[in-house]
C-alpha cells in the first residue's frame, strides 16, 4: 500500500471558491438561498412588528408617544448586542449553529411578547427577541455568500437581503388586516409561529458552510459531501480543500476580531460601521414612527400602516443593485443611492401636504433608493473581508450599525417633542444619508 507521504503527494488541492465559480448554481444552492431569504423576511417582519402595533398598543394600555420610545428601542438594543456577539461565535463554531439558534430565539420570544401584560414585560421580551434578530441577519448573509459564485455574489446576497424590507412591508399589510379584527397580540403571535417552524426545519436541512469547514481544516469527507450536492459528477476523490487564496501577511493573520480591527481593515471597518449606523437612523425613524405621524396627521391607522409599508416594500430595488454591483464599482453605486435617498426622504414632509397619492409615490421612491442602498452594505462587507473574519466583519457592521436604529428611534421622538413641523423633521432625517455617501466615497478612495 502507498505510504502516507505518497498519498499526500497524489492528492490535489481544490479551492472551494473556484469550485463554486466553475459549476452552475445548483438546486442545493437555491435551497440555501431560499432558507436565508426566509430568515431575512421574518427578521424584517419581527423587527418592524412593534412599530406597526404601536398605535394599538398606545390605545390599549393608555400610554403616550414618549412612553413608547423605550419599548420601540428595546429590541434594537438586543439587535446590536446579538449582532456584535454572534459574529465571533460564528467564526469559531460555524454559521449554521449560530444562525439556527438565533431564529429559534427571535421566533420564540416574539410569541412570548404576545402575552406581555405591561410595558416592562414587553420591553424585556422585545430585548431578548432582538438578540435573536441581531444574530440572524449577519450569519444568513455570511452563509449564503460562502455558497455563491463570485461573479453573482452581490446580486444573490442583495436579493436575499430584500427579504428584510419585504418582511417589514408584509408586516405592515398584515398588521393593517389582522389588528382591526383580532388585535395586536394575534399579530405578534403569528409573527413568531411561522419563523419558529422555519427554525425547526433548519436544524435538519440547513447545511454548514463548506468554506468555513475548509478554513477550520475539518475532514475532507465532510466537505466532499456538501460539494457533491452542487455537482454530483465532480471528481473529488483524493482531494484536499482550501478556503481562500492566501491573504497578505498584513491582512490575513490573527484572530477574526484582530483582523477586523487590524491595520489593513481598520479604516474600512470604521467607514462601513458609520455607513450602516447612519443608514439605519433613517430606516427605524421612519418604520417605527411613520404610523404614529400619519395618525397625528388624521390618517386612519389602517391606511397609515399600508402607506408606511410602501417604504419597506421599496427594498425590491436591491435586486437590480446587486446585479450592477457585480459589474460596476459597488462603493460608488451605493454612494449615489445614498444621495438619492437624502433627496427623497427630505421630500416626505412636503408630500404629506399634497395628498395620499403624492405621499405614497414619494415614500415608495424613497423606499426603493434607501432600501437598495442599505441592503447593499452587507454585500459590500462580505466582499471586503476574507473568510477568516467575514462573519465577524459583517456582524460587527450590522451590530454597531444597530445603534443607529436606536438613535433614529429616539431622535424622531425628540423631534416630535420639540413640536417641529413635518417638513423640518424629514429634512433632518435626510441628513444621515449624506454621511453614508461621504463614508463610501472615502472607502473607495482608500481601498479602490
């Protein structure tokens, strides 16, 4: 029999990304896409749920707008903590275990939120829900990106991320339908039960990342089984698998956190954090407060929820952005979308005085350009970081950015407390998009 040295000599090495690039996208990869899309969809629905039920919650419990701010923000604190902690955990233990647990956590505690008896209970339950929500999205982005051919990665990841604004939009339409008939508790109950079923299915059917397994030098047989599901006819006998092209010494050594904060990636990391932070100020300011603002403008709660849902529905534009990012410079493209977002958000206050048709048109356009911008940032981050620190890099961007969600919620509450008119409020809320554009242009100048 051949010696172990001879056996090693006979083995050939296959880089997994090259394998993905050389094969057509398989039904197995589309199944991963579908699972990650549904994770994003329910993440968006559950994240936005509290904003849609806020007017009914206020009426039911007899509380004012200012008292709602801590409850609206409780899940956002959880989102930030969940995202920041989940990345290092996923880089250590794998994407699938962390992603699956996160879905089970946010769905289970969303169900529990339906039985909250007071603001304190609701705040605690929404915080724990947020821990799961925050951990889910970055790991869905990372897992899917590690099964994508490089030439289509941005389009596929952006399309998956569309699930988040679509889920948020669906939550608005669902709330407008179910709350008048069955109340806000039923809305929360269903927002938890369906993703709970998804989480259980993921335990059995969601695969682990082949790239991650190779990076951790797991047995080749384990990786081979996954790759044969992409191409059953591939010759993978006597093969060793590698995760990535070797990184430059300045960029590819150390712990995941050390790499993200190291000399090579530090500036890009900070610019991505700032971009996501200021982008989320806009999203959560609008998604949490638009129904209440419209109610104050004498719009019915049902119509207010539907018009608010149009903003999130605009996330469908991210599909086109992903296609363009695979062909053109992603930093410049997303910076342009940020400038368009600033202009359109600034017009919402003006449109409120022009009638429902004008308001719906402006909000839909703002939703298209803003959500396309925001949905493209995780794809930019996934392209920016190597596999050794990818989950940490993406999750830290999403986690630190979540503090922008908290800032947006409290900022809008404060602007209302100052009794500013709607035109001034929306002009102020447009300013963060200008910061996003500046950050991405600086990143482009430094890294190309």
